[in-house]
């Protein structure tokens, strides 16, 4: 079971890094335009001002760099890889992992706006697992997850998301604890 946890952590690491990147780079003005261009749907923001092209750019870039570093890591850690980094296009895989994670987050924001939930308002478990679901949806042709792996990825991703948010809160780069 520990081996499976390590394999899933290694697989979803680029998506997790992509999910954290928008928070890390939010103070830059580069590409700070909202993805929805501040348009509204039935009187509600489509996604909200906090979902920007900057977040997508740096999130996807961070995922691509992470996959590249995973390939360079080599050695025993690649024994835990669920994909063969030497056989895949690592830039495309990194793009799909990053875009998938951020797209999952974007869809969750869309749903929250339809439910009239404020940005940043906690919505367990969807706030914690949207990035995992999105990255799985966009990379399904690279690997097949069993039901156990899918469930474990959601649990592991949710726990890691909460830990990362709490660390971000302690470092004063996140407003919410979870």
C-alpha cells in the first residue's frame, strides 16, 4: 500500500505543483486578466476575478518543469513511476497535468458561482479534489487508474491539498487554513 501511495504522489506531483503556482505568483501583474474577462452569467461572475491567465500560465509552466525534473531524477525513484518518462512527450504530459488540474479548479469555481458561494468559501471535499479529477480527465490516455487507485488519489490529493493550504496559511500566502 505504501508503494501505491508513493506512485500516486509521484504521478500527481506536477498537478499539485500546478495547483499551488497561482497562489505563489498572484502578486505579479503579468497576465492578471481574469479568465472570464469579468463577464457575468445570470448576474453572477462566470468564474470570478481570482481565476486569471497568470494562474494558468504559471501553473502549466510549473507542471511542465516538474515533469521535466521527474524525468531527470532517474534512478530508483523512477521505479515508482506509473508512466515511462523516457517514452512520453514530457512537455505535453506536463501541459496536460497542469491544465487539467487548473481546469478542474475552474469548473469547481464555475459551480460555486452558480451556487452563489463566495470565492474562498470552503466547499469540502470539492475544493480539495478538483485538481485531481481535472488532471485525471486530461491525462487518462497516458495511464489507467484502477478504482482503488482513483479513490486513493482523491484521498491523498485531498489530504495533501489541506496540508499545503495550511502551510500557505502559516507562511501568510493563503488566507484560508484549508
